[in-house]
């Protein structure tokens, strides 16, 4: 019996399906069945022991989940196309199945449809952009050609593993969207009242923001709009103070009475606009927040979301994330994930020994190279990864190079390749564009406070998205230095999620949240200890699958809580 079946929706809720051989070609006749869900349900061994091959997980899997059908494995053709294009140095070309089929036929390549704006609770509209249709035999041709392209990759086995892992991530994303993050609207409203005060009729700023705006204006001696950066910069200039921006780190160094209320205003304004009453009304339904996760939403493989601000939930708002009665949230953070990944991919014996223990990596590092100064050791290692190679960073890098030469050489080589415009790959084969990087330090990988992945097209620290490329060779090198580590960590995280998903399949527990180094599982209280063990085991298993047998450990710090804000 073949372990792979191709599946495509047909008119009237039906399905077309066919078994596939090892070469990716059909191994039997195409079957037409009247009900897609029933067709999948009738073949549980495919989703459990084999793999469903389909155009897009987002197109098919939500329908299966709504009918209570959960599958173990799939192959997402459009996601695979994106990974393969990147590996071939063609990132940015249309990635849809229709585009791939057109390229096979030397036909005009249709552009990818724009990402639709996420509207919670809405159904797809006839007026939204629809994918270009691809006949079933065309889809099969694309899949067979992708198998050939995987075989031509620099490391075929790793590339196949990356594709399988990201397809598993697509399943996780769909399941997390359906489960939703538990959210208490009443608690959220209470937090907003505490922070922002009463709401005024007409949708204007709430009381506390209005008070702070008045204080800012009084400090400048004229009316100033603190929500308009240009107005604030102009006001400071009129006061004889030159500022380039209204970022907090720049404001905190100023001696002016407007600074304190302005910083307070900016913090509360962000909460009001990003997670205020309007957000609550739009995004929380039936006690759940259901963002649309986008695995591989950035070039490095980190996830993003389509609206909702799921990856930037302020700690104070996390008070509203409350487990159901009798249930718990298991919140797990991967400990020093990127330095441990660097140890594994570089094969540096010294750094692997440091990372071969579940306790604090930076303390062990400081004992070996920095006279017991943990803070200094942390800055040194992160500086090597993120490209802080001037001033004290240069001294730190020299110390690291003496003790861990292979690790430093690994990121140095990646930086040099980026500067020279060459392709740079993660351990499994995700590929950075040749022109990746940006001259601004905030977007070239320098660690900043609150560096979670951004949503939409704006790069987060250490990230790159097409359209933000710079011709600055040094910035490209700084990006690729970080890319090989951050991207390989994202590869590991996909494998960890897949392992955790499998380990919890027989429980009532549900994965409900993920960002690059953090996962949350919502589970009955009596399953919490088992979930903690499953998370720890998933991290170690992912390390072995991704990097082979190395001494490196991948531990998690876990907290079993009723409220997300209590986790850290």
C-alpha cells in the first residue's frame, strides 16, 4: 500500500485523489469521491502512517478539523514551492501551485494573490482574490517535479526534512487557530479601565491618555500631539533639543519635563490602539483569541500572524489569558535557544560542551572564558551571533574566537558569504536571499528590547522581508551572520512542534500559542505534568532529528499557571 495520496477539492464538496509512488507520480487511477471529508476519514492510515499531498493546508485542513478529522502528516505543495525557490536563489518569484505549473509549461506565470486582510469571524467572500485554478493532473506534475528538485538540493535529506517540518507547522497553525488562546474579555476590560481610565463617547482617547497629552503640552508650553512623532520632534527642536525620533531609548537620555509623560503616553497609546476595546471586540469570540498564524512568515522561518497582534501581547494584557476552569496553561520557553543551536551547527567541541547541560549556558560560558562574569559572557556570545563586532564587541569576539574557534568561524563565514552576495542557508536548507540586510541597526540583528517577530511586512530585529533589501554589503553580512543561527533555530522549533503535537495527540491538551522560542499548551490540570515532560522530550528529540547525535541539550523553562501573566 502506498503511503502518500494526493488530494484536491472538487465541485460540490467532493474530492479527487490518487495514490502516489516514490517518484511522486500516480501509482493508480484517479478517484472521484462525492465528499472530501468522508474520503479522508475512510483512509485513516494515510494521515497517520503516510502523508496527504495537497495544494495548501490552509485550503483543506480547516474543513477537515471542522468535521472532527485530524491528520498526522501532510505535504503542502505551495509551502514546498516557496522553500525550493529560496534554495534555488529565486526567492520572491510567485510561489503558488498555479505559478509552479506555469513554469513547468513555459506559460505566463501568474502573480501570487495578495494576503487577504484577516477579519475575525468572517467567511471568505466572492469578491476576495481567489487562487488561480490548477487541474489535478497539473498539481500532480508540480509535486513530481518538486521531488526531483529536492533531490538536486545541496543536502537533499535535510531539505526534505525541512519541507516535512514546515508542512507539519502548517497543521499546527491550523489547529491552534481552531483551538484558540483562552481569553477572558471581562478581565481584559478591567485591565483597560485600570490603565486607561474611562472611555469617552465618540471613540476619542480615554481619560488617562488625555491627561498625559495635556501634561506633554503643558511641558512644551503649547499644544502638542504626542501621537504624532513629527509634532513631538518639532516641539523638542523649538525647545532647543534635537532628536531624530521619538523612540524611548532616545527620549530617556533627554533632560526635559515632557519626557516622563511622553514615554508613559506612548506605552499606553500602544496598548489602546493595539489591544484596546476595539481589538477586544474584533478578535475575541466565545472566550478565545484565534489569530491566523503564518509559519515561515519571515525569511528566517520565524512565524508571523495575519493581524491580531498575537506575537506582541504586552505582559499586562496577558492577565486576560486565563485557563478554563479545571485547566492549566503550560508555558514553556526554550533556554538560550540560539547559542545552543550555534553549538550544534558549528560542531565546536568547546561550545558543545558548554551547551551539553540543561542549566544556564551563560553561567557555564562565563566560567570558561569571562572570569565568571555572566552578563559579559551573554553579551559576547549574542554579539557574535548578531554582529556586534566593534568596540567592546570586538574584544569579546576575540575572546570567543580563542576559546570557541569553530563557532565563531561558522558565523564569520556566513557574514562573509552575505557580504559577497552569495546564498546562505540554515542547517536544513532554508535560504537567505543574496541581497538581504538593512543599514539600520534595529533591522540588521542588533538585539533590542521586545524583539518578538513583527507582523505584516515590517521586519523584526534580525529579520528580512523582500523589499527591505539594502545594497550595503556590511549590513548584508550582519544579517546572514544571524540568519544561519536564527533560521536554524526556527528549523529546530518546527521539529519541536511536530514532536510535541504527536506526543499530546492522545491527550485532551491543545497547543494554543507559539512564537519563536515559546509555546503554550492548554490542558486539564491532571495532564500538566505529562505535558511538561512531553515538551522537554520534544525539544531533545528535535535536536537529534535536526542536528544528529551531539552533546547539545535543548531544555525548556516551564511554568504551570492559570494565568499567562504569572508565567514570567
